[in-house]
């Protein structure tokens, strides 16, 4: 489905003239014009007067965050870090012991 669009884009570039295409493509204008010509992109219209008059000024909006701000992490002392390391070492040993008892499907029978 995209192949015809890209083919049309290439054809449009070839027909518009090489110098103009190179000049405009350096700023991306050529691609934008081609997308608008192929109706793949449309420049948005200006909103109606009543819409513009009822919108608040962008600076006056006071948005509330959806999630609370994260609290700063408290730094752990060296003793707490050593205790965490010991807990991890114990967990690793416990998991290795448990893994020794697991039989895999392709393991030979004992």
C-alpha cells in the first residue's frame, strides 16, 4: 500500500525538476509539499473565532500532576549495604541448592 505512495512521491519529484527538488529537499519542504499533494498530510485550519475567544491563555492553566513526585531515596549506611549484600549471597546459595534438585527433560535418568 505504501509502494504506490512512494512511487508517486518519486514521480512527483522527477516531474517537478531536479534543481527545484534538490533545493527544496535540503529543508524538507519538498517532502512536505509532496505529502500534502498526495493528501497524506494536511495543514490544520485555524480554529473558529468563538473557539479562540473561549480558550484560556496558555500560561494561566494550572495542571495538577497525575502521580505524586517521587521521594528522594535515602542513602544507606555501609552497614546496611553489607547486610543487603549478605542477604543476596544467602538468596543465591538457596537458589543454587534448589536448582540442583530440578530435573530437566533431556537429563539422563539416575
